[in-house]
C-alpha cells in the first residue's frame, strides 16, 4: 500500500541573501497603515465639514443664518454633547443602557424566533413538493407585502411592551431565512443524496447529515441580512408605540425637533449593529469551518 | 461460466451464453451476483419528452468478478449502475442482486461516484464512519473501524482534515474507504478516477485492485477508457451508443496480480485492445455524429 505523507511546503527561499518574506510583509504593513490613515482622514474631513458649515456665517440667535442650519441638520458637537448627556443623565424615559437593552432584547428574540421558524418552514417546504406547491403562492403574496405595516396591527393587538416589537422582527426575519433555507434544500447535491442513501441513511438521517448541513451555507448567508431586519423590526415597532427603546428615543427626539438626538440615536444603533454583525460572523465561522469560502453577502 | 463463452461472440451468442450461465447457477448453490434481464429504462425530461437511456439490456456478473463496462458518452452506463444499486427502477425488465429482485437501495451495494460525493462538512474520519453510523453501529465502534479503513487506503494522519483540504486523489481515497467500510458484496464504480491526473490514476487503480482482491466483492466498473477497463477487469462489456444495449462481451485473460502501469505492454493486452476497440469505435462514431447533430439543430 502506498503511504501518503503530510504535505510539506518548501519555505526556504532562494539562497541569494535576500529575504523575500520579510520584504513582502513590510509592503503589506505599509499598505495597511496607508489605508488606516486615509480612513481616518476621510472621517475627519466629513465630520469637520459638517461642523464647519453649521458654524459658518452664523450671526445672531437665529441658526437659519448659518450655511447649513444646525437646527434641521444637527451638528457633530451637538450630537456628541447629546450622547454625553444621555450617558451621564439618562434619557427622557430612563437610563440609556436600559433603552439599548430593551431594543437588543427585542432584536435578539425576534431574530432567534424568526430564524428558527424560517429554517423549519424552509426545510419542510423544500423537502415536500406538495406542501410547497400548495403554499407557494401565499408565501409569495405575503413576501410581496410591505410587512412593516403589520407593526400597527401588532401594536394594537400586543400592546406597547416587548411582544409587539418581537412579532414585527419575527415577520421581517422569517421570510429572508425561509427563502434561503428553501433554496438551500432544493440545491442539495444529488450525488451526495444518492451517496448517503447507498451508505444506508434513513430519511431522518438524510435530513440531519446531508440536507441541513448543505442548506446551512445558504441559511448562514441570510443571517447577516436578517439580523439587520430584526433591528429594523424592533426600531420601527418602538417608533410606532413603546414605553422604552432606542426607537422611542428617536421618536421623542423627532417630536421635540431635536435633530442632534435623532443622529445620536442613529450613532448608537450603528455601533450596536456593528457589534452584532461581528457576533454573527463569529457564529458563521464556527458553524461552517468545513468550508474555505462560504456563500456570504457581498461586502467591501 | 461466462469465461467459457469465448471472446468474439455476436450479441445473439452472448445472450445464449448468459442463458447457459443461468441454468448452471440455478442448479448450483449460489445465484449470480447481478442479473439484468431485458432491461429498458426511460426517463421523462422536465419538458415532458421521454428519453430512452437503456434498451433491452442483458447483463450478468458472477460473484467475485471484476466487470468493466465501456461505451461512448451518454450510452446509459451510469444508468445501469443506478438500476443495480436500486436508486432507479427499470421501466421494463428485471434487476436482481444475488437472486433477489432489487426494490430499493440494498445493503449489499457500494457505489463510488464519478464526482466527489464525500460530505464536505464532515472530517475524513466522520466521512468514513458514516456508513456504519447510518446502519446503527455505535459511534465508538464506527470510529475505530473508520480509522482502520483510513489506514488501509493510505490516509493515516488525515483523520481530522476536511475534504476541501485534500487533493483530488486523496478525496477519492476517502470515497473508497467510505464505500468499502460497509463491506459491500457488490461494488459499483462510475468512472471514479476520470477526474484524476494520469499518474494518480494509475496509483489508485493498483490500490483498487489490491483492495478488491482482499474483499472478493463483485465489481461493475464503468469507464469510457478502454485501457483502464482491460487493465482492471476480468471481463469487458461494450455498450452501444444510447439507447444502450450490450454490443459485445470480452473475457480478459491477463494474469493477476497486475500492475496497471506495466500490464499495457503485455502482448495479450494489445491484442485485446485492438479487438475490443474495433467494436467500440463504431459506437463512438455514432455517438459523436449524434452530438454534432444535436449542436447543429
């Protein structure tokens, strides 16, 4: 029997005294620093221009005389002091961390329930032709509807507390995950199915060992998008009627013509979304370590 | 048995020979390993057109025999394997494995696919252990068994690797171990090495012969490469351009054990090659003409 040995890579370069690896590493580092510097410069430019134009030409108490009116468009320094006030004093409806916690709770609950339901229905319909033929048109019709309007129904039916926001987030997440799971099941490699059957797999084992893992890359690709949708569901739900949450903060700021408040809440949302995105990516890498490049959303 | 039927019979004589085999085995203790009788297989395409892949095919494989099936592209070779394995049912005719009509996927069959059919989300060890796990063996025992087979196909030390980390040849080894761990009495192989480079291929063919010799399974090896067919098999069956039916059966009386890389210099190999190629050439031409027409239309 022929033995296959572990692959060995020649790491030693050409013996001409020149360290190619070192040189390549240095070039890579230089580029990384350049990109970072340009990024920071861009942020300073945009924020600086914003701040400058809202201060330029102002005279008297009327902010309308400025080049850009800070009353309507906010002002970076104003946004910052709003954030500081929220952190130090708290918001109109309680401490800041409580608002973030409520919104996160709604988002995560809606996300989890929506994902689970989406996977269950997607796999069930993907595996059952009759079921998908019967339900197909209805699901398409429901998907075509702008589901955010359901938020009003949920607020009336489920009240101002967490459940109405979770319901809206679930509805938004469900369809994204559902269609991906459905497609994932439909796209399972026929040879893999045949192989598993020959090896002796029962229908349940086929689902568990072949269909689900194969659909997983599709499902995971939808998680990035659907987490964003869950956040939209929670915020819009709060916006429509709530006692706590970042969405309510935005609504309150809007009601008092506080443009800086709206921007500050947006900033908090962006930070929350980026942190959540990082967790979703970690989850994805954990679940899909078998694959060098999984299907993911297009990113820059 | 079939080997007494000589090498250059016409289609009619082959059928008579097969008939003879049946009477012999019915009188004897064991049935043929595989028996296809008057098998026709039609497929209906999604557009509703019916397509005949196999027509009136008779094929018999005795236990322990290595049979190679050659034929031009699209002659229904893969369909034949799908019928034997029970993945597909014949439209007309009977398919029997060890005397039993095939109704569903049987436990005695192993199948190595042309494309990679190892599970990309499972490590080498889990891939190989899949067969016993599916068949109800507990995890620990399955894993011990899998390690043995991984060693037998020469992949010691790669248990924790995922398929995408392996080369094409190594993935084929995983596929072989995955199939052989179930100890199939019938091993179906659908152009398993066609995607490999020439050197790796010769290596794998030799290993396949070694492994086969130790299992005693009946093999049906589908290929379009005549050299590979003669090198490996006890018997070569030529299938006509689709719809496929048996055109000729040839006994390969080359000595065993064989070395694939060297057997092709054997004078008898060259003789057989010429003889079978004469038969195969016409079918290849027919198939080529058809594909040209299909492109033109």
